[in-house]
């Protein structure tokens, strides 16, 4: 990963307002995730996030959360538990002690006090949290200028990868220009964009994503915005990007032409793999050289070149372009604009309409390189855990208090 992953904390509470308060309070400190609502799901999350503290609601109304925490502690005795409560309800501190909580986060204290306390525990857990390295989970597709097919590549790559994973657990961030290009390609209408989701950050859990993001070709699509464009505040945006990384087994981000905004830079810096798309023209090579100057901070091993619309009759070969840009050549895709346009006009993807097309065949090795199928079963997502809800937890509410869909 190019930028160290943001620390993560899990919050076990039936009250979404507490999650909202923590996400706002810890916006620049950690990604705050809803803990799963069943024992199997929670244990899967803890395996996926080693070292992440579990913040448990210890108020009287959250008895089910405390019971679930006890089950988790029985299976993971080294789990770091922090109690959530207030001095106004002193019994909450007693309940935290019964859970052998290592500290107590006061909901009635100043936000900076809670921030400092959680940060101390995150720093102590940093070696354990950074010990786990997995297969690529976040892929960014960028180009130096419009018109080289970056959005088309991102969409088809995401669809091929989604076919190897659980339905709906691959996300395509449609951040290219024009806005909503991938949505238009798939004739899909979105209910919410990234900017709008930021305004409802407290609600961003599986219930929200399942209902708000359209499902097309086995993947979900999130455009940058639906209404007026704007540049979001970085701390909440980083929080939402972290939530998306955890909730989806694979994120493919169509960043589009250039990396000119702070949000686009965040999306690229999150990536485990960055695909730089160019074509066989001197203009494209020169523009890509300028783009790479802005991407200098990325790990060299994480960046690769894709030359699109390759024509063997053009003297500027993909190998020469890769050498000029000092990038490894990860894929060459043949000129198939007409076939791609025909598929788009039929409201489908070339991977669906003509799976044996030369462009699709050339795309398969790239998918295997950056999003291998071997990783498809490696991440225990909440959806799989939800299918095996523990019977003894059947009284846990299906939706959090006060949270709609």
C-alpha cells in the first residue's frame, strides 16, 4: 500500500448516534466501523483487523452489545476492549469493568479527551495492526488526459473481478470525467454519490450500501457526486474511504484524467495497485510523464502501465513507451473501439456480449495480476457472516436504533 492504512476501531453499539459521535470525534485519528451484529461476523472482523480495539457500549440500553462482547472475548482473550459510557450513568463504568475493559471512553467528555485516549491505544496496537499484509484490495485507474479509455478499462476490469467474488462485494468508484461516465455506460441510475454519502457518514454501514448503491454486473457503483460538485473535507473523506475499503472485498477506482483534486489524490494514495493508462501517441507519452511527476510518492512496485488501443502498425511500441516512462508494462489492449461502442449502445459490457473478443482476452491476465481470484475467498466480509447468524443472538435488532435505510 502506498499510504499506511488508517488505524481502525470497531464500535459495538445499537445506537447509531454514538457511532456518529465517534466518527466525528476520531475523523483524523482512525476509521470507525460498525461491529457486526452477530458472533460469527464479529469474530470474522476481528480476524481481518488484528489489533483493532473494540469499543463496547456499556450503557443500560446496550445489554446485547455487552453480551456479544463477552462471546468475542471468550474466543479472542487478547482482544483490546474499551468501554463506552458516561459519568452520568456510573453503572456503565461497572459494566465496562466486568468486560475487563482496558479503558473507558466518556461520551460526555470533551471530544479531544476521547480522541487522545483512543489514539494512545492505537499507537500501542500499531505493530500488531500492521503485521497483516493481504492481496490487493484497492485498484486505482488513472490517465494523463481524457479519451484513452481509462473509464472503460476500470468498468470492465471491475466486472471481471466481481464475477470471481461474492455478488455485490466489488465496488467501482466512478470518479472520472465526465462525472458518472461508468453509470452512463451501464445505463444505471444512482441514488447517492460520494459527496452525498459524506453528509450521512454515520449511516454508512451494510444496510446503507446495499440500499443506496446500484448493483450492476455483480458490482456496486458509487459516483463522485450527484448534485453540485465540491471538494470535501479531507478527514471525513478519509473516514469514508476507509469504511469502503473494509466493507468491500475489492474497490476499483476510476480516477480518470489527471490527479488534480485532493480527493483524487487520496483515492490514488489508498491504492494497492495503480494502473496508468496511455496510448500510442507522443502526446500521450509526454502527458503521462507529467502525470508521473505528481505520482512520485507512490511505491514503484505498485504502479504499472497499460497501453490501450494498440495497433501493431504504429512504430511507437508499448515496450518503448514503458521504457520511456520507466514503468513495468502490465498489459497491452488491442484497438477495439467499435466493438466496445457496440456493446455500450446495447447497454452491456464487452465482457458479457463477446467474452472471446481479443480485448477481453487481453484483459484477463491484467485482472489476474492486480485482483487475483485467489483473494476472492480471503476476506471475511460481513455479508458471509450474516448468513450464519447465531441463534442465541436472534433478539439483536435487525437494524440499529433510529437508523433507517
